């Protein structure tokens, strides 16, 4: 099955996001155009993760984007650490959230199409004498499918609170595979509430898919709280009347 994409969707208002405005401050509109050209190459890469660890790969991409090697390295560094418009899949490979979200959705659809085609071929190839056996096998697969699609109560609580309802099955697979140290449900939900209050999540197009959020262990993100504690709030918490 194909492991990249020929098309990815993005919002027409993307250029208004602070990350893109920051990119243009340093590289202008030309820099934003080069960012989308870089996305195109990421989309065509295996698993949509572009390998820039090899010098000849880097040189080819730099040439396509009209950079020298030094300029390309500076561009990637700026996208990675300052604008946060790209991220590493693994050391030496890069991707973007927008491409990965499209890739995950496409892969789910491709798997469904593959299963439909397989079922169709099986139905055609089976003779009339094997109909009963075939029916039993299909029923077994349906039962197994139903068992596999049972979601745990904790996951359903997470899903209920997550603001972007995309790729429930993929999110559940990621949820079941969370490695040590495993978070408690409270840790996940508390972190989710903090993410909802961030500037980035106010624009739904920049909220990652649930599976992406889980795979990146985003509940471990750190948040700064600059709101001072007021004396009145403390008095109210303990039941005192703050009105003189």
C-alpha cells in the first residue's frame, strides 16, 4: 500500500496565524512559498517524513528551494525552533503537522478501500458450495471487528473532552500503545484543559488530530502561568466575605 500522499488540505486563513507571520518577518512571502514547497516534498516522502540527513538529499532539496546548503540549514532551523512549523519524525527526518494529519486520514481511507476490495474479491471467488463456510468466516470477522472496536471507558472520557473529533480508531490505537511512563486519566484531561486555553487551539485548524496529540505525548507539555493570585480569591476559596 502506498505510504505517501498526492494531496493535502490546508485552510485559506493559514497565512494569518502568528507562526506564518513570524516566518514572513524573517524570510518574507518568498519564505512562506518555500515552506509550502517543502511541504510538497514532505508529502511525497515515505511515511511523509523527509530525510535530510544525507548530504545529497539536502543539496537536492536546497537547490529546488533556491537555497545554498548554509541558507537551507538556517531555514530549517528557523522553521523548527522559532516558528515551530516543522518537527522531527526521527533524527535527520522532518515533517509537518498538517501533512501528517492528512496522511493519517488518507491511510485510514486506503485501508478501508483495501478491505472492501478484498471482501469483493473473496465473494466473487467463492463457489456456491462454499457459501455457508464463507458466511461463517465473514460472521467471525464481523464479531472480531466488533470486539476490536470496543473503546475503554477512559478513552471515551478523553474522546469526549477532545475538541477535534477526527480519526477515532487511530486515536484509540495510539491510546492503547502509550509507553511508560503511563499517565493517569486525570493527567491527560488536566493537560487537555490547559491546551484548550492556549492561543494556538483557539483556531481549530491548528488543533492536532487526537492520535497525533497522543503519539507526541502532549500531556507532558509545560505551560507558563503568569496570572497573579489575588487576596480576594484566597478569601473566597475559604468562604470569607470579601465585601467590607
